[in-house]
C-alpha cells in the first residue's frame, strides 16, 4: 500500500475543513446579500424621500415666489390707501373749515388722522365761542340806550369797601331829599 505522506494528511485535513469553510463563506455571503438588499431598500427609500423633498422644496419656492408677488401687491395697495387717506383727510379738513368760516384755518391741524382734525377743530371752535361771548358782553356793557341822557359825574364804587359804599349811598339819598 501506499504510504501516506505528510502532505497527504494536510490535504485531508484541509479537505475536512473545506466544507466548514464553505459553509462559513456561504453564511457570510448570505449575510452580505441580506445587508446589500437592506441597503438597496434603504437607498430606494432615501431616493424617494429626496425626490419628495425636492418636490416640496420646489413647491415652497414657487409658493414663496407667489407670496412675494402677493406681498408686493399688498404693499402697493397699502401705499395707495395711505395716499387716498391723506387726500381724504385734506378734503375733510377743508369741508369742516368751509362749514365754519369763523374758525381760522391756521389753528386747525393739517393731519392724516380725522380724529386729530376733529379735536383741533373743536378746540378752536371753543376758543372762537369764548371770544364771541366776551365781545358780546363788552358790546352790551358799552351800549347806551337811545335817547337817554348821559350820566354826569357817575361815581365809581368798585374800589370802595362796603361801609364806604353805604356812606356814599346815604349821602346821595340825603342830597336828593334836600332838593
């Protein structure tokens, strides 16, 4: 019979280990295939998420553009409204002043606020009313009835005390009775 050599024994051992190594390699390959399949699934999900995110970003960008256009339009509308309000306030002030010609225009504020115009107008009207009352009182006190004689030597009693006024009154009474 043939003698077995050391190399034959090594070959036999390797042959005996080979199925175990093959099985270990097959298990490792199966694990690698499973991880690769999981990675492909995750990659597909990531690609889908990216596509969705890009679509949302594009939608937001177009929405932002639309919002910027709308904002620009609204700003323009606000500016137009401010101009109209200013014009309306000027016309309102002019109408109030033309309705009350006794009110000096210089004293009523030129404002964009109708409330400020009203407040200023009312304050000026109060002052004008007070001036009219004072002027009427002065005219009334200076008025002399027609046809009545002027007073001669009228006494000014405003600076006298009560006792002095009584003395002056009694003196005038006695002079009248003596006539």
